[in-house]
């Protein structure tokens, strides 16, 4: 379980294969993560009230890529991926990384995203860019790409990263390697099968739920974004294996869906739950709506996994929102869902006052980690965004709450009545109880161009084993790298452990099944074994010459087996014998010259 470590001089980060652990200003040494184990989840059915007797600490993994903050929707557009980087920097400054595993998401491939989206739509996203968008005029209209969902540089890669983090977290939940997975770059709940909508292009939530359904019979999706999660509800509107619950603004407001009477159809009837809210709802009233509904669903539906979209546009003072929730009120819903002890995937979503988004998601991460953090913000490179108070929490405004008590009670009673029509535990046959993960690790490096500079993602795969680092420090050697090919260098390790562990680490970061990771590790180990043995041969021979000689003798390959030819005096047999003898003599002479 000990991670491999290597320091990156450019970014104050320590990389474990594809795992990241960030160093703060006050620490200049490598820090180990403590692996926390929890007892298995209790058997169903779950009670209506939270399971307060469960183990308090749960294993949390977190997905983040440095590149996601570089994407830009355009001047004046309210959606700013930069808010994800601001959240990440706050997490770093609050020193939360010792309590969770941090991964760089693997980019989802075209084939993987076609589990939900259509081929022609994904091909369009892959090919279009601001320079050639005029050539796709008809497709821009067809796929609803334009003002709200503009074409920007790297649009396809942005979608790959967003979906990769969400599906990667779902895979870790399926494999039982984490109890809670966090991807603040996900939660794009408006995207449809063949259409962009509401600043969303690829619906990472649907892809993650499809991955969870490989293992879990029933998945509960909870959406606290101020906008209705129409894309997710539409995808699962006719099935009882996913229950979609949304608390949102309804009326003359985008996207205009999510009426109280929208309950699903066919097998999915009553499995879509919509709680339409009005302007100005505060913490107290929101909690009075949220907790009874979720408790009843946990009691009746009995999900085995939860996906929660934590859109921060329901906060007070949001640029596009009209609710009046505080950061603590928003996070109380996350804490309540966490208390049921189910495998939970926590995602981002909307949020357009970016300083408040960073505050909210940082605080909710601390809630998931059960770590108390101070209200005064620590120093970070975006501290000036939080002027003039420089505080984590801020006070809601005094806007009017148009949600009357009678209206909220009527909606709540109607929803609870609809839930009575749901059978206690719908039976779902699963043909393959242990399906393979969606995202597989590709260990084929032959297609890489050695003349191209490796990206940060590729460099992170080549890491040094802890024991090898200690031996190098003990010998006082400053050279830790051994070049094994054109264009890059790899840390030295015996028996190819560096490449083997890199493949295993990258497989874990990309959410690979154990069989795929072990095969990739074995392939990489055989690839790098020879060079690594040669790099340590000198030290072995100096320390123990007899053992080194013995080891060298055992390592030499056996001589090629001579194929016996049937006796005879024909020319073919004689030619074969002479050819074999000449090749043997030539190989022996080359061996003697090599040894000399």
C-alpha cells in the first residue's frame, strides 16, 4: 500500500503514479497518506434515519487535473472552469490531502462515451473548433451548440476530463477501493444524448451511473443544483433501477422542466421525484424539505449507491441563481446523505459566482473528510478573490422567501404519497455480477512518438520505488535516473520494478480492474528488467562477488536445444548439420569476444 513518490520541482506536487499529493508552503518533505479501513456496509434494508453508529471515517478519493482550469468558454460567459482550480488551491491550503487519495482522471475515449452519447454528436465535438466552426453551420443548429454552449478551444478534451473523473470515481466505488469519490469537475447534468444544453456537452453523470449499475442494483441520484437535472432524468425516465431526485427552481426558469407531476413512465413511474421550489428559500425551509424526502426514499427504495450533484448556484448571491442558501446550509445536505453510509459519488455542477463556489466545495470536502477547518482563509494564490473579508463563510442576503409553509407542505405530502406506490425493494436480475470496468488502461506505448515531448500526465507514470530512493540516499548518489530510450528518463529500479509499479499505479489511477492492472504490470516489468539489472550489477558485484557471480550464472539463458535429425547420408541432413555447426561456432566466437 505504500505509494511511490517523486517530487516535481515545477509545482509543489508529489506524484504517486497518477496519484497526487500536494505539498504546502510549510512542508518540504514527502508525506505519507494513512490508509483508513472501515467495516463492511450493513445489510439492507436501511432505516429511515441516518446510521449514526457506523465508522466515522470513510475512505475518500478525489479527482483533479491541472489542465481543467485552463479551458475558457469565452468572454462574458458565466461558466468558468477556473472555479475548479480555485477550489483545488483552497483544498491544498487547508491541507486536506493527507486524508484522501488524489487522482488525475483518465480521459475517456470516444468509444467509452458512446455508452450514452451518439457517434455523430461526439464526432462533431471532436472535430469542431473556433477556426472551422463556420464549416459546421448546420450541425451547430442540430446539436444546439451556439450561445449558451459555445465552441471553444479544447472542448472535446474538456469533456473527456470531466467524464473521466466521474466514471473513474464510479469504478473505484464498484471495486470497493473507496467509500466516497469526489469530482468537482463533473456534474454537467443538462447534456442530452445528441445535444448540448445549459453549458453542458457530455453528461458525465449518466456515464457514471451506467458504470455503477454494473455492480449496484439500484442507484439514487440527488440533484441540489438550482436548475433541474433534465438530462439525467430524461436518460433514466423509464427505468426503476435509477431514482432521480431534484430540488430546483421551477417556473419561468431554465430548463423549464421538473414539474411536481413529472414522475416517470412505464417501469420508471414514480421513480422521478421533483421538488419545485420558488425564489428565496433559506437554510431552514430547504432542510425541512430535503431530509424527510430523502429519508423516505432511503427507507422505501433502498439504494445501494448514491450519486449527488452539488451545484453551487443554489447559494445566496449566485450570478444566475435566486435561492438564499448559506455554505453551511448547502453542505448540510451532503452531510445528511453521507450519514447513510452508502458508496457515494459527489460531483460539482453549476455555480457562477466563482469565489462562493470555491468556498462551498472546499467546505463540503471538509465535511466528507470530517475535518474541521477554520473560517479564516489560509494564504493561497487566489486569496484576493475573497476580499474584503477573506472568510470561508458569508452571510446570506435579506431577499424575500416566496416559499410559503403551505406550499412546501403540499409538495412534500404529494411526493411522500407518490413514494407509497414504489415496491419496497424492486428486484433486478444481473447477469454478470463482476463486469469489467468501463475505462481500461492502455499499456501499448509503441504508438508514442519519441520525438514529441511527454506531457505531464505521461511523465507522472514513471516513478521511483521507495526502497530504491532510500538506497540511493544511503549511497549518497545524486544520480537517480537511468535513461532507457529516446526522449525521456526513468528512475532506476531492480527487476523492472519502476515500470511495473508505474503500470500498476497508472492502472489504479485510471480505475482499472485488478486483472488488467496485474497484466499491465507484468508486461511492463518484462520490458524494463534487463536495463534495471545492468544498472545495479556493479553494486552487487562489489558487495558480494561470489553471490553476484552465482546470480549471473543462474540468469544466463540455457543454450539452444539442438534438434535431432534422423540418421542418414542424404545431402539435406548433411547441409543441416554443417549449417548448425557453423552457426554454433559463430555464436560461440561472438560470445567469447563479448566476454573479452
